[in-house]
């Protein structure tokens, strides 16, 4: 781990000195405070990468300090130290935003490992925040990243965007490959230049080269005028080649030349044109299998696959589904002039249970249909498409967690989350790791929630 500036808050002077000496020997800068009030003063005047705080301190305790840090800078990870008998307080601290806790007396090896993990998480959050701040195109707002898989996707986008390296986006149909490509463009230095998209699967094989590289007048029957191709229109910007796995072999050769030499010629022309274009390609096909079958060139694959981003199917990141529903609901209500404000818990349960073979595209279609057909301001089960209602029909009188509007919203959300997690765990045969994978959560998050619920 690179050297960091760390704030150590503990009223036990001997413990604090021992930890500070060990951390400084490891190359870190350590600021010390013997209570929470002094720690807060330091945070207000000094840039700090991470806070290591005891829970029980005079003046301002660890929980109070944690709340102050969350208000000041929520990106600062907080590791709390707890003595025997205060584990419950430590769990409370994690629920309020602490990264994790470590028991006293502190095991130094375990502490160094926790600090490294905390800093990795901070860097990831900073990358995601920076990327989101640069996403100005409304089409890119569909990048919802609550799940661990999509947070990693955003991290890859943030790291790859400043370069001009080719990017290959893989994923099933409907997973949002073009949305991610637009996010790459908006986060790149090319954001003020064109973003041009072309879907190879929608173009006849005989016209692929004309669409990509353009053609001169008379180049072939029907070419009654000169035509600028997608590379020419994307000059200085980004060219998104969707379904590149469907490209015919003879066109793959010409695309490879552009990637290697940054030049191309229009069909029927002999004048070399310069290609100042960043290429982002996508496909739902397994290109390794396509290469083995002789349908995709190996040299082109390696030119495209400089940065590889794999999008998970929606069924494997169900934790992203509720915020996606909210995003699509607001968008559809605005476009269709409908006053629809939310989704009943029973309807959300049906949405969570559906396997979504069409992924995010299918979800957006289902939400728009429900908004258009909604009978009131809240979408209920009967407003959803028949294919969703037919999968799980509630019995008469059956209620769903969080249905009671008298409950506070946080409690309703907690009940619904518990219902979804336990249901997924049951479907996974009690296998927590498999349930975590299906929900797009970490094993630790699943264990922590089950422990909180007494499971």
C-alpha cells in the first residue's frame, strides 16, 4: 500500500502510541487525537486519507466522529476499533457508514490488511465519482452501479477513458453496451467531438465497408453521390461498432488496417484518409469461439481487446434493479405525460423475481408499458405486462414486506430487502455465496445482513 495520511483517534495513550509507531515505520504519516473533538479539529484543517478511531472516547465518541466525517467527506474510510463488549456498537457504526471494525488488542497484520482494503475502496469510489461528474450526456445516465459488478465496470471506464486505447465491451443483448460506450466517450478528452454508432448486424454484408469507410460516386451500382462513412463522421471523437462479431471477414481485414495504420480509403477511392478516431467495439458473441470457428480474425481481436469490459446480465445484479426501475419510471412518465410516482412492493416483488432474459432493455420496456397503462399514480401488479404477472400470482389476502404505508420508509425498505435476500437464498438452496452472486453483492454483505436479521 502506498504511504497515506492517517488520523488515529484513541484516548488510550499507550495503545495510540504503539499503533502510531507501527504505522509510521510502515511509511505512513500519522496524526493523533486523544478524543473525538480533537480529531474533528484535525479533520477540519488537515487532508486525511483514512481514519482509525476508537468507539469509546470522551467528548465526542467514535459514532459521533463517524457522523461528522460522513458530513465532512463521505469518501474518507473509517475503521473503528472496539473492545470486548462493544461489538454491537461496532455493527451500528458499520450500518452508519464505517468501512469495518477491528477488535482490541489490535492485530497489526490484520490492521494493515484492513487499511489496504479500505484505501482500495476509497480509490474506487473516487474513480466512480469522477466518472459520474463527467457524464454529461443524458443517454449515459442509465449507468446504474449499486452492485459490485457494475461498480467495477465504472472503475474500468474511469481508468480507460483518458486514453485512446481500443475497448471491447462484451455482454448479452440488452445489457447496456452502448450506454457504457457513451459513458467512455463522455469521460474522455474527446467528449466535445462526435460519438458515432454503427450496428454491424443491421447492415447487409455488401454495404458494411461503405458504411464504415464511405464511398465515392459511381463506386458501385446505386452510388449516385459520394458518401462519408462512419470513420469520417467520427473524426476526432469515438466510433462505437456494435455487434462487431457479425462483421464479414473481408471487412475485418480493412478494419484491422485502420486500427494498425490509422488510415483508410473510401470504397472506389484511392486517396488515403486519416482516422483520428477512438474505436469502442461490442458484441454479444463469444469471440474466442468465433476465432476457433474461423469466423473472426485473431489479429483483429487483439487490436480491439486492449481494454476488455464485461457487462453482467441483469439477473446477476438484481441489486441494481430497483434504481433502474426508478430511472426508467421517471423517464417514461416524463415522455408520456403521466403522473406516475412509484411502484407497489408487490409489483416490485414481481420485477425482482423475473429472470430478465432481455436484460436492461427488457426492463425498460416493461416499465414504460406499466407507466403507460398505470391506473393510478403507483404501479401495481396488474399494471405490469402479463409475462411478469403470470410468474407469481399472490394468493388472496397475501401481503408483501413493506406494504404497510404507515411504516417509516427506511423500515419498509429494510423489510423488502430482507424479503428479497431471504427469497434468493432459498432459491439458491441456502448457498450464501450463490445468493450473493445472483444479487450482485459480496459474501460479506450477505453475511452481515443475515447476522443483523438473526439468520
